[in-house]
C-alpha cells in the first residue's frame, strides 16, 4: 500500500514522533533552538570525581531526537536535572541520540542498543562512575532494556531505571504505523502476542535475576495524543517496580515546565532517595558526657528569703537522655551553703529523662559582719547519654 494512499492513517505516525509535529522529516522548518540536549555530557561536575557520583543517561524514543526533551526553546528535562541545586555535584547528565527517521529504514532496536553500548564504552562510563541511571522515553525504554539484556553483566552498576510511556508490552499504534513506515524499529513495538520481539524482551528480563533486581519506575500517559492513546497503562507499567500516571500525552510526558511539575519531581524524588540510600552514613557511637550548670549568685537580705531561682538543664536534641544527676550543691560566702539551713532547695520530683531543674531560695540574716546578706550559687552536674559521630 503506498504511503500516500491514506493520509488519515499517516497521522498515526505523528503522535509517535516524540518531538511533536515539528520534528517530522517532511515538514520544512528551522531546527529548534534547544538548551543542553546535544548528544554527550551536558554537565560534568569537576569538583567531584566520577567514582563518587552517578551518571544519568537519557535515551529518546522512536522518531525522536534533541527536541524530545524540550519544552519551548530554552527548557529541557535533562537540563532541569543537570542544574538542579538539590543534587549539587552528586551526578552528571548525558544525552544519547540515534537515527530514527519517520518513513525511511533504520536500525532495529537491538542495533540501536548496540550503538548505545559502543557509545558508553567509548566514553568509559562503566569504569569511571559509582553507578548509572537510565531515563528513557517511549521506545528508548526498550533500547535500555535490550542493552541490559545483551550486557547483563553490567546490571550491577545500574542503580535505577526511570521510563516514560515505554510500550513494554507493545503498542497497537505501532502495529498500524508499521504498515506505513519502512522504519523497522516499529516492528520491535508490536503488541506482545505470540512470537514477537517484545515478547522475547519480557521473557529475557523476567528470567534474568540481576535485571529483575534493578529498581524500575515508570510514568504512563494520562491523555490521548491527537485522539489516540499511544501506550496503554498496562503496557507502560509492565516490568516496573512502581508506576504512576502523568496528566500529559505521549509527547508532552517528557516536557515538564519546571521543577515543580510532577513530570519532573516524581523522577527527581526517586533519584534523591537513591542518592540518600547509597550515601555512607557516618559511624555513630553512644557516649556519656557530664556537664556542669551554675546559677548566678542568689542573695537574701535580713531575715527574708530571696526570690526563688530555678536552675535547669538546657534543651538538648531528642536523642540526648539524662543518665543521672551526679551532683547538686551550693557554693556560699555565708553560712547558707546547705539546703534546709537558711536555704530552701527543691525540684527533684520534676526530673525527666531529658530535663532536670533545681530551685533555690536563700535567707539573709542580721549579723553585721556580713551586712545582713545571705549568698549562694547553685551548682548542678548532669550525666548525659547521647550519640557521637566518629570522625
């Protein structure tokens, strides 16, 4: 059937173009001005060596390219991640691109995955980085899965996979589009029925424990694209640890408008959790520390008692507890240095595991040599039990 015979069917190809209509090869247009989405590293943090950080690799889908990830002229999903202040220098970001024309022939998915393998080998990422994260859109997720099936010995280096609208169980739209386009990549996304390529991907992934152990999170499209649901929820959620709906179509699901957009921050949260879980925790031991607290001088005049003064331990972190009150005494320049001898003391009944107080009131006298004053300073010693980070 000639490609020009059914123009309405040809429109089915347009939603699969992950960049949207402007990326179609038969439209005359100026190349879009994109921000940090050319192939290769779009950010490398020189302050931190690769052995101490993650590399995040973006892989686009069928008919895609630089504009897959771009919203408008100056924003892109890889750039939002690369320059996210929450990650600092903990990760680098790389974009991988491959040929995927709309109507002409192209390499099949296994060919594309081997191209990815050669590129990553050239960049030496497997020996350099602490870990690898893959982010794929549409067929890009199948490219990632195929790469790991073919090179499952590298699976231990892959810390996380995040997929947007990947047809893991195939796509009905691909079945129709494959009749119109010579691009054999469409054959790799035919519905999972019988002896199909996508069936083999599912079987190989399921039967390879090291691949099953990779946390794989997925987003599926919540809106139709030009009236068509490109990838169903069940297909986009297959072989995923967890999946979530995004209120976007197949094209816009990878075009967040900001870091406050759920199309971005859901993925961001997964990366934050990954980094926190893989960051070595400081070694902590429980120690005991004794601290001393002193009141100001408390003064009573004549036969009268001073106003009560309450000396308390300061507020400590919640993981500090009081083991014991090791000492409480009065320092006095008069005979008022003992509780119940011209001095009142109280507060034991108010002790808790995190707070201790002592209240003191001092009586004066009428002896001239001390000018009628009674003086005392309360001294409280407490033993705390608390965690201490080992340096």
